C-alpha cells in the first residue's frame, strides 16, 4: 500500500464491538482473521482499504416473498392506512398490521438514501416489491425481501393476544441488512436507523442471550421504556435478526 500498489491479504487483527452505548457500556475487542483489500486512488497519494472479517457472513435463502398485504410501508403520509387505525402515544398507528422501514444499509446505494425524495408512487413501488406483486427491484439490497420472508411467521404471531399483551408497548424486529419491522405499524423519521441504536448494538454483542435494557426515553414517543431483546436465526445459523419488545417503564 505504501508503494502505491494494489493488493489483498488475510491478516490477524482485532474487531471492535460496541456493547450498547459505547460511552457508558464500553466496547470489547474480538480476535478475528480479516481480509485487507487495497487500491490506490488515481491522481492522489492516498489508497483506499476495505477490511472484512472472514467470520462475518450473512446468508439469506431465497424463500417465497411474504403474502400480499402482509406489511404496510411506514410512510403513512404517502400511503394512508385504510383500516384499523388508532392513536399510539399521539402517533397514527395500525394495531394489527406491521410497518416496514428500510435503513440506508438496505438500499443498493446507501449514500443516496438521504437525498432521495420519496413520493406516493415510489412508496407503492416499494410495497409492491415487499409483498411480491412485482419482482422488479431498482432500489434495495438483494437480501431485503428474503429478510421479510424469514421474519413473516414471527410478525404473524404478534397479532395473537396473551396475558402479557397489555404490558407491551412495541414489538419489532431489526436485521443486519437494514430491514426494520414494527407492530403496531407506525411512521418513522427518515433519520431513524435501528442499526445505530444502543439496544441493537447491545443485542449483537450478546448473541443468543436475553438482553434487558435499563429504562430509556423511547424514540417513538412512549416515554421511558425497557427493551427486552434476543437474536433469532433463519435456520441456516448465519442470519441474525434481532427480536425486541418494549415494556412501559413506571
């Protein structure tokens, strides 16, 4: 790299993993084997280097797409819900339908996410792809619809009531490819990214464990809540969506 050449090499290194809120909970370092791939930037004295841990692999099987109308797109201002609406902590919500939001990582071009102006037509294109009405995909990473298929059965079970239903404020699943599902279905701010939330990082750092948060101020307007979270697997053992439920605190 120093002499301006390009190349690739596997080296032993350390991978820094956030334990939640990095300032308060710290980080840990895991020893990994990683592939370093570098190439000079033309016209400059700099090089760019991509580092990928050999153990980091997310695999999705080509499951059938979700059933039509299984999900709502979260932009209710573009596609207004037509039934079962309610007010959830002052927000328009749909009690028995889950809403989908895709973070920048779930788009083919993550860097264009914040500059993309969404319209009703575009939102309908998204929803048609999510629900399997079309296989044309101009926007999303190839794993997004598989993620929706993998977690479809989980979302379906949420509509069943239990003795604990009244104590649960939100149920949600977030995946490593940027897919985020919420019940009740609500609209999210564009800048909301579950991959950057402390509860997500905390759960990733404690895979296969039940993770309970301290009370914190809910990003969706429910006041102070406690999050109970756990990783779930697609069956291949490679995919790690995170299953969360928020309980009202106090």
